[in-house]
C-alpha cells in the first residue's frame, strides 16, 4: 500500500458507519483511501431511523444504488410527507408534504396568492395545492415525470425502510467495493502524546488498529469523540425537551400509506412508519411529564394492528457535539448529535456529514502529513449551522401549539426559542414572507406548511398579491387545485405501485 493512501478507520456498524463506508469506497479510489470498519459484536445498533427526507435519494444515487434493489432489500415504501395530528390543536391535522405548493405567479411564490385568498376565506386548505399531500391522503404514489409545468414534475419523495436491513445492504455493497471489516469490540483508544491525534484503537482480541483519520460512528456511546477526545456535548433539552422513546413493531398496514404519521399525545408524540414487512411505531416523550410505564401504555393503546415485537425503551439527549471534527476524528451519526426524530432528519445529517467531509477531504502536505486544520474549522461551522437550522424547524412544532389540555404542551408554549426562529415567525406573521438561510434544509413550502399547520397566522400578504383582484386569484387557485385533483386521480395506489415495482 503506497504511503499516499489515507487509511480511514470507521468505528461502528450502524447506518452511520455503513453509509460512510459505502460513500468513501464508492466516491474515492483505492489509490486515495483504504477504508476499514470496526464493528462490535457486543453492542447492538440503535435499530431505529426508518423515515427519511427526499435527499436520501441523492445519497443512494451517488453511491450507485439501484432503487428497486434498495426497495426490495430494505423492505422500503415511498414517503410523500408527514401527517401531523393533534399538534397545533387537538383534533386538527395537517400534512408537511414534500414537493412544491401550487405554481408561482408573477414571480411571487404561490403561497402569497394562497394567503391573499386565505385572508378572505378561512376555509381554504393549503394541502389542496400540494400534489404530494393530495396523493398521500389518497394512498397514491408514482414517481415524478420529467415534463415541466405539470404537478407530477413537482412531486418529491423519500422512503421508509428497515434501518437494520439498510445497514446490512450497505455493508454488503461496501465489502464488495473493497472495504475491510473487523468484527471486534473496541476496548481502548490511544492518542499521540504530542499531537493529541488518535494513533490507534485497541480491540478486545488484543489487536491494534492504526489509521490516519478515524470516524466515530459509535452512536450515543461516542467512544472516540466523546470518551477519548472529551469533546463536549451541547445539551439542547431546554429547547427540545423530549428525552425518551419507546418503540414497538406491529403488523403490516393493509393500505400502506405513503407517509409518516405523527400523532401528538399528552406529553409527546407517536410515529407510525409503514414498511412492507411490518410497521414501525414509537412514542417520543418528555420524562419530566410522564413516566416510562405510562408512555408505553399510551404507545400500545394507539398501535394500529397487532404488536409483533416487545417494546424497547431508548433514552437520548437532544443536542450536538461542540465540534464534529476534532484532531483526526470526525463524528458522524448519533455520536455527533441528535435532534429527535420528528422531521426524520438524522439520517440526512449522516448524509450531510459525509458530503461535507468529502468536500473537505484532507490531503497530504509536502511533509507527508495530513493537514486538516482549516478544513476542520469549515466543516465544524457548516455542520453547526445545519444542526441549528433543523433544530429551529423542529422547535417550531412544539412551541407553536394552542393546546390547553396538558402541562407538557403549555410548557412548550413557553420555550425560550432562538432569535433566528423568532425572526422567521415574526416575518411570516407580518406579511407571509419566508426567508431561508443558505444552510436551511427545509424549503419555503416546508416552513409555510408547518407554520400554518401549527396555527401561526399571517396578518397580511405581499403587496403584489394584494394588488390582484380576489376573484382573479380565486379563479387561478381553483384551476391549480383542479389540475392537481385530476393528476392525483390518475395515480396508482401506493401498494399497487410497489407491488408492480418489485415483481
Ligand atoms: C427514537 C429514535 C428514533 C429515530 N428515528 C429516526 C428516523 O425516523 N429517521 C432518521 O433519519 N433518524 C432517526 N433516528 C436516528 C437514527 O436512528 C440514527 O441517526 C441512525 O440509526 C444512525 O445511528 P448510528 O449509526 O450513529 O448509531 P448506532 O445505530 O447506535 O450504531 C452504533 C454502532 O457502533 C458500534 N459500537 C458501539 N460501541 C462500540 C465499540 N466499543 N467498539 C466497536 N463498535 C462499537 C455498535 O456496534 C453499532 O454498530 C432515530 C433515533 C432515535 C433514538
């Protein structure tokens, strides 16, 4: 092996470990990197992480995964968004659907015209103007078409999949592409006294594994970044107070809805994730307001169908690592932080970490050493911004609620929300304007869907929209809605579409 080859040692074989391994092995050559994964036979992966956002398709495409292989191997279904029930108010539902809302008019986003009409006619449903929301409600699915200006070209989708099967699938591909696997528990991490860099790992069987760059994918254990390198964890529980989840699998849903369900309960919320071989369920809650036993009872009493596994309890701390790349160690996955699963963003953060690492991948300098100080700083700044923008989006769901029926929801109404979020909400309230920062993950349509769904009201719309006669706006909106209705009525049922794809 030539000395110009960088040895990357990934510790951990959950989604983070294998996504990183497959990406490095697929996008860099063996002349550039040697990739080794050390996976413990003694510690199980967290075993959840089954709902995603549309960017996952980019990851799978980039590493050359065929969609049908993926759907078959990971028992995947398609996802068009998330339905939130009892969030803004008890008994109320809305959809945060992917894709666009309506079509822009006069160079103004569609939602400005929608707001114009909404200010006059409050019974207008924003979801009527989303092809993804409409298809989801009718359990229909088909992929987007290429033609411009048709509602179908604006459809975006993600997947639900079995997290364990996804890791196994990526592991098989990684091994085929030259990644080496050491199935051993890491018992010690040794650092170079002068540089403070990790020099090698000590394994349970006595082996030592050295490397140039170490990727900490050990989940919440954070064995390298936290335990060995003592990088602090910034605790965000004061902003995102849920700290526990109880999960259970249930039988397959007969209609296989192409969306995730998120139903708020008295002190948290419950997910329902439809897969082809089972349904994932979990109750995320705040242990300050409810005990584990009652939380489990709530979960089990709301599961649709028959439970097919024992309930599993998971404790977590929302927050992020102060630095994600420190010395020669990069934390990816749960070791880098966790924002709770409400908007299915953790697997995306793995993908984001991998892409940024590839953007800033270190090279050797003239002395033969890998220099990465400046790359590290940039990486840490980009990832911190991303974590914070997603955090704000999730906080908004909790903060903007009008529920009066439980101490937890009243507590959430008092959350000390970050200035960045406060500003976004105020701008929307004032004139329906949404401004995204460059690191915002969610689209304007995503922000408006959740703001409106949670009951945040805008007082006004853009002057250009206001300048249009209400009857013209109404006519245009009705015409958009009718095109969407017609398009959706031609789409196959999700279940039938899936069946045909995998046959
Ligand atoms: C309740 C809950 C719900 C979630 N839902 C979603 C969701 O819907 N969508 C989403 O995108 N994300 C979700 N996530 C997050 C998602 O589960 C994780 O981002 C993803 O699974 C990655 O986990 P990981 O690989 O970092 O850690 P893990 O899966 O925990 O893997 C850790 C790995 O490290 C190994 N390891 C640990 N210690 C050692 C050691 N000493 N030596 C060697 N190996 C070691 C373990 O064997 C394991 O292979 C959820 C998380 C939680 C807690």
